[in-house]
């Protein structure tokens, strides 16, 4: 089984930031076992496998070191920035076939945007179910906004935290996060606050131990879900653009861009974007 593994960090302009992903091109002949084995070898939170598609420009499958996931934001950003840099594709619009559906891609000079599914807003979870998932020096670290499961391709628990200091110092109980993730059949917990390090709209931390990811430095799909959550609860606009920070406490600063298009309070389209560079 011959393969070239490209290692690319997404949502960053340099190798010191972002979220690394593996990218394997020409993966049509690989079995599920092959792809899982490669993903374990790479050791990143996700590895993307690119193959031919009968219904889109490309078919992409995404594997963590322990399982396959339907969609991965940062691995998509890594893949299509790489394909542009390798001159496999040019600036323009493309589509990718994923297990989350056929999704559009907008390719630019320095970054790409990927379409997400329009959001599904699921259960609202009570504070007492979540509060012990994190240890905090503050008695009350969760804000008054809803704790809600939201999906634009993958389901995450969106957890609002009072401020940046509290968020950066949260200590996760990974066993409890894994347990509640399985109970609600979500990827993990996406904690956020509205304070930011730089000019942005939210600062986030993502925890997905159910899929072997203790913490992730940039999470595209969860950022899409968060932007929809913020549009629903904090924004009043027909078109919103968001900058989301992540990975700072992991010393992998990441910048995630999200476009949310809505008409009459109904979200019609969601695109998550960013740049990526070879490691």
C-alpha cells in the first residue's frame, strides 16, 4: 500500500499555529482498515482521504485515529488549500462528496471556504448535567445563554462560558465529557466566550475524547455550529461574518472564518473558511 501523506496545518498562515491534518491523495483503492491504519500512523486528530467521485468534483473521507467521522472542517481546509497549492485545482467553485452530503467549496488565493449543512438545533441541556465536566476556580463558570446541541454536519454541545479568563483556565474531566458525549450522541463539547485575544467574535476550546481528541486547536464544523448559535441568540442581521479564535492555550493559535447567510431569521447557508500551510 503506497501512499504519500501530506501534513498540513489548517486555520493558520504559519506552521506554529492551526490544527494539523493528514491528507492522502488518490485513496480510491484503500479499504476502511487501510485508512484507519494510516490515520493512526499520522496521529493527528483527523486525516482526509481524497478520491474520485461520481457525484461531485472529489470524494473525501475523514478518519480520526480511532474512527471515521462524517465531516471534518480543518481537514477540509487543509485538503483544498493543498490541492490549490499543488495546482490540482484553481481558484473557483468546487464540490466535495462527504458522508454529511455533497458540499460546496469556494477556493481563493490564500484561503478556502467550505459549505456546511444548514443548522439543526437540538436539545437544550441543563447546567447541572454539564457543570462537573470541567473544574473551575469559579463557582459559576457557565453563562446564562442556553447550553445547546447544534449541528452543521456534526453534533456538538455548545457551552457558553462567562469570560476569557475562565475559559482559558477550565480543566476538563475527559471521562465525564466522553460519557455525556455518548449519552447525547455528539462529537464533544465546544466551549466559548465572547471575549477574544484579538479582534474576533468568540474564543473557543473544543473537547472530543469520545473520538480520541482530548482537546483540539481548531474545529471547523463546531465553529460553523457556533456561528449559527450566535446568529440565533446574539445577532440580528441578514448576513453575518464571524472570526473565531481557538487553540491559544495549546500554543497553536488558530483563526477560523465563518459566513452565515440568513433571511427573515432563517439561516440559508453556512460557510467555514481559513488558510493552511504545509508543515
